[in-house]
């Protein structure tokens, strides 16, 4: 996907005032998109339960969580497609949750199913939002040509959606969103219909596009690889609540609770019952045969009884049980890169270790992270 200069974007942004309005001044003092104590109830179900969120201008923020965690409902409220039960939504310094319809919020959405009109050509799908607001034919042609060039689909403009591949339909949907010059992009799992190889390429292209154009973007996914690869920050949600917000590395290295620790990471973080109050946590890729550590490294040593070894080409996953802790039947996983050639046989016991600096401690009752180690 080529990413030519986007300076011409300003030519299609004439609807925005040049002078700084009161809402723009407010936006400079707060997040560009903000949710304040946001709730959405469907009868007894609290789909979104007291979410506070602040998205910086130009940021790509990923909402990550399992199905049913509330992430899509939260996005739909920001878009104006769902009315909050309680709370406030602000976009660019303007409160929008009360009486601002979706079309007036300055947002553009790209859906999982792309939502293209099957009877319209790619050109007419892209031009539709400009036609709806009465842009001139000349301005429409220029805008569509600019967006189609940016996404590498100019040769496809005469085709209908059924004549396009999944990746090409995705690019048409993105081009349609871009020509509106929105204040905010909302992406609802737009890559989930693509196969694994195309999804990896599309993820890279989407990140490059967002960096180039600089539009504030909120992206919903249940795929942790997408979240880690795309997000400037990640918001991990579960059961309608925000569990943690941070950069991908912060959330991965220092999970706020056991849900985040086990949801993010493949394989997930090992959790070991140390005593009646404390769980130890450590990532599989840091749990390695003891001889791989230098003599001065401060490590915690375990005896691992190996039950299974999976050879994955780029490395090995070693499954087993620890023999020292309060329960000897606790399964753990070690992730060995291909550079570690130590022979590992099933049904044998080996000394494995993890750096103490990489160990995380959680309250066994609440699941929350402890800052000061075991109780």
C-alpha cells in the first residue's frame, strides 16, 4: 500500500474552523476523546461499567479484551450508535453524549464486515459520504483519486465488492473513511476476516497509514498480537471494566492483575501458588534452564518435571510441573528459543530458573498485583 504525501488532506477539510474555538481550547487541556464514568446497561447486564478513558490527539488506542467484555459497546457509544445509561463523552473539547447525532461527531467507522454497498462500484462506495454532504463532483473526484492512490486501489475503482478480495475490500472501506477527513477513526476488528498472512501485512499497513495521517484512532480487537503491534497504548477490558491502561510493553511486563497477566501473552504468564496469600507470576520466555544464566544473575531456581515438549521450529515449549511449591501439580510452561540447545526429555526433572527481577507477585484472593513481593 503506497503512502504518498498527505498534504492535500487539508483541501478536503474546509468544514473545520480555522480559529481556535472554545471546544478546541478545552480539548488542549484534556484528552482528545474522553469517557467519564461511562455506563451502559442492558437490563441487568452492565455491558460497560464505570469506564474512565482519555485518548490523546493523534494516538492509536487499542481496546483489547475477550468477547463480551464491553469494548465494542464502548466504541458504539463514542460513535453515537448507543446511548449511555450514565456518564459523559467528549470529543475535541465538545460534549457529545447528550444531543449530538453520529453524523455530527466527526467520526468515521470501519467495521469487521466492511459494510460496502454491493451494487455500487468501489468509486461510488468511497464517494458516498461526500455525495451525502453535497460535495461538488470535482471535489469528489479529487478526493476519491487521492484516497485510492494512498491505498493502492486506483485500478480497482470500477469494480464492485464481489469482484474484490478481502484485503481489497478492506482498503476500499478505509478509503471511504479517510475521504471524510474525520476527527476520529473508530475501527471495529477490521482485520478479523483476513487470513493470517494477509492480516499481518494489513496490520503493518494500517499502522503506517495512521502514523502518516495522524488522526486520533480507537481500535477494537480481541487479538493480542494486533493490540501489541498496533497500539500506542492498550486498554485491557473485562466484564465491562477497564483492568489496565498502558503501552504494550508496560502492560505485558507489569500486568495489573492476574486477568491481564493470563490474557496477554501466548503462552500466558505462569501463575504459581506460593502460599495461602501469594501467587508468583513469570513469563514462559524468561523461565529457562539454569545453565543458561550467568553466575552473577539473581535467579529463583525450580525443579521442573517435564511432561511434554512441543517443537515449533523457532523454539520449543516445555510443559511440566514444579516440585517445590505448595502444590506439586501446578502446570507451568517454559518457552525456549531455538538458540538454547539444551536437551530436554519428557518425564525427567531439570533445574529451571527465572530472574527475580522478572517475577511478579499477586494477591491470591483479589488477583491484584503487589508492589512489595510476597505477604
